[in-house]
């Protein structure tokens, strides 16, 4: 998050208003408020702001002094970001140790990656979804965006200095920056797979860099040092109109898009970044009337504290969420918001501001307090400090990392089983041909079963795993293929495999949609792939996630128009039945699994 003010730099109140809009959008998204399904785009706004402000600072310093003081720059960033972050981490860890020990297995690897500012890559490599998590996520998952920004702060000044010193021509530098931005946006579009979890492209520094680079481009085209308060009326009106267009575009994207929209990853986030750049161009200009409006005092108050608000919002939401996620009082969000603002205000007044004021202390005064100066230290002293730092890193690697790996292995097994508790099947004299996720080896492979022996085929996700034993009791010869984390896009492969084995039944039951939405065309394609002569039973979803409504609307539309297709309205049947669900509000206890199986039985019969 960019700092709100800096010495010798003109204050832009409208920028703080934009920060407020961005952080409020992110909070609305994490509170699952229906009017802001695209609230996650607030992070993209912060990226553009960071790219603009940091590049503006660095370019101004270089033009004024002919160099960039990297040490001063990075110390300033550390002073701005670390105190509030470390304070939040300390309090969250203490809280978890005292009251929420179930988070411990997830916590340590996340904390280490946060401290090293690589948490976005840690989440990618550990396949931690930002969107399709069931059960409480880590209260630190939101810090991935700080990792992206810190990686930018580390690398970008070096690249920009290289360009300014060895290229010098602004147009050429801009071509390089825009080329890199286009490459990043194309990479996002190419790596994104419609219908599958987009977390990889959402987290990646490589796939999110375009927002930062668009902000950097604006800083070189529209440097704040050249913006005068004296601007003729017509250019000022044009500036405010373009800024208003950008603002309206941002609001529409926040209200009308969602995290699983293909449009977002194939141009939508680029459009958001361009809209943000248009708005920033207006807000940065001292003559802009829009800047004065966005600088409204309540917005400015939130914007100044936006870093602390962002740090605290997700831990508060996660750690104060009721155990039954499917049902909680409507006032809870307001209580959580109040706690977030309170903690951010305390952080601002007692941690962030005092540390910022301490930056005014001179180097001589600091040496009087600490008794140490790196510049005056001997080679021996520097060597001792360097060896000590290496020793600490080795200790962390040899002691902490193996412990984290063991915890993660245990957690991976635990999460796979946490809400999946199928009851044991009653032994039968005649073995069924139920497909398992991990089938046992058979020394004598049986011949491919005939089509008529398998009248019913069931394809589902982790919800169906819990239901499968009850379906097997009702339909002993059914083929049930259920897998944790399955999406609709996986269904064609499953169907093709069953066709090859000759095990695809005449009636196909599909229960997918728990892990994310899909388009009408994708669902129709799956049904056509199954065969026009098949009887289809589609089961809608009960999942307290933003995509629930979209999934169920798609299923209802297809079921009402596709031939030989029935709809099982599990969402309606389970509404208000909290005893059906585990604490995630999605996966089923035995009572819920039995009710689910009965609905399927009625639809099939």
C-alpha cells in the first residue's frame, strides 16, 4: 500500500479518497456483500496507485539529484510497512495460540512467507485457492498482495534507474514499460483456464505486474511535479470528465463482475487498471474538481488509514466468523467493520505515526541512541554481523522448515478428510463396480462391464463423496465417481473414460458447482458429450459463496430447456436445515447426506 504523505511531496487528497474506495471494496468482497461481487478489484486499484506514486517519487529524485538513493528508499518503505505488519502478526499469532489453535497447522509457513514477502508464490506452490476454500482460510492469506508490491519495490527502482541512465529517452523507456505490461496481461489471459480456479493468475507477480506498470507509465507521462494549479477551464473540464469515466468504470466493474468471470482475466483487469489510471490522472492534478470531491473528509480519513485497515480486515473477518458459516446474523458484518476500523485507528496513532515521526531523527541522533553506525563499523564487525545473519538463516532452514513441512503434510491429509466422512458400506455378496478415487489393485482385471449392468452413473465433487454410501444403498449397481475439488470442466474427461469402459449409465446424475461457477455453454457441452439419449439429473448447489446464485441460475436454465433433464433443487430443500451441514455450511453430515440421497432417488425413479 502506498504511503499517504511524504515530505517535500504535494499532498493529493483525492488519492486518499481512492484508497478508501479500494479498501472498502475489498472488505465488501470478503464480507460476501451481494452488491460488490467484484470487490477483489480493489487490490488492482492499489497496484496502479503504487506503480504511479513510487515511479513518480523515484523519477523526481533522479531528475533532481542525478541518482537514486536505494538504501534510503528501501528503509523508507520498511519504516512505512513493517511496524504495522509485525504488530498485526504478533497479535494474530498470540490470539491463535490462545483461542484458535486449529489454525496452527496452516500458520507457520504462511507467517514465514509473509515475513519474506513471498506469500503470493507460497500460496501458488501450495495450491491454496483464494476463492474455493471451505472451512476458515488462513487469516493471513490477504497479505499476498503486499508480497507483490514489495517484490515490485525491490526490483522496479533498479530497472527504472537502468532505463533513465542508459536509455534516457522517455519514449523508448515508455515503450519498454508498456511492452512489459502487455506481456504480463497476455500471460494472465493465456494461463487462465475458464471454469477452473483462477488463483494462479490472481496471485502471480508475473500476471499482475501490468497494473503496477500501467501506474508507472502514467507517472512518466503525467509527473506530479509538472502539474500546476492553474489550468484553463476547458482542459480542466476534459480532465474531470475523463476521471469521472474512470470512476464510473471502476464502480461498474466492482458491482457487475465476479472472481470467476472469464472477462476479468482476459482484459477486465486491464480495463480496471486503465480506468484507475484515468482517475488517478485527474486526482493527482491540483486543478481537478473531482480531486476535491474524492478528497471528502470521511473518505480521506479512511484512505490515510487504508494500510492498517487492509492489514486488519481479513484476520478480523476470519477470526470472528461463526462456526456455522452458512447462517449468521446480518449485523455481524457491521460489528466486524467496527472492529477493523478500531484496530486500524490504534495502529495508526500508536504505531505507524510515531514510527513515521521518528524518521525525522538525524543519523547522529540515532548513533547516540544505538551506539552503532554501519558506515563506521570495521570490516571485522561487518563480517561478524554477516556471519550471524547467515547462521540465523541456516537455523531457520534446518529447524523451522522441516517442522513446517511436517505440519503441512499433516494438514493436507487433514483438510482432505475434514468435511468428508463417508459411512462404511454394508458388505454385499455381489461386488459392485463403484469407481473409487484411488482404486485398489486387482490381480485379475475384470472385463469391461456391459452398459445395461450400470443403469445409473453419478458424477460429483466433495459433497457427493459424503453422499455416495447412501446412494449405493439405494442403487447398489450405480457407478459413483466423486472427487474432492472437482469442477464442471473435469466432467468431460470423466464421461469419456466411462464411455471407453462401457460403464456410462442410461441415467446420469451430475452434482457439480461447489467449487466455482461455469457457463451455460459449458454445461450444455457436458450434457451433449454424455449423449442425447441419456436421462440427466442436475443437482443445484448449496454453498455460501458468491458463485452460488450464478451456478444455480445456470443449472435451472439448462434443466428447463435441455431434453430428458430433471432438476434436483437441493438448495431449496436444505434451506434452513443447519443440522444437515458441517461448520463450513457446504459438506454434509449423515443426516444431510441421507436427505440428499433421497432427493436423488425420487428424481431417478
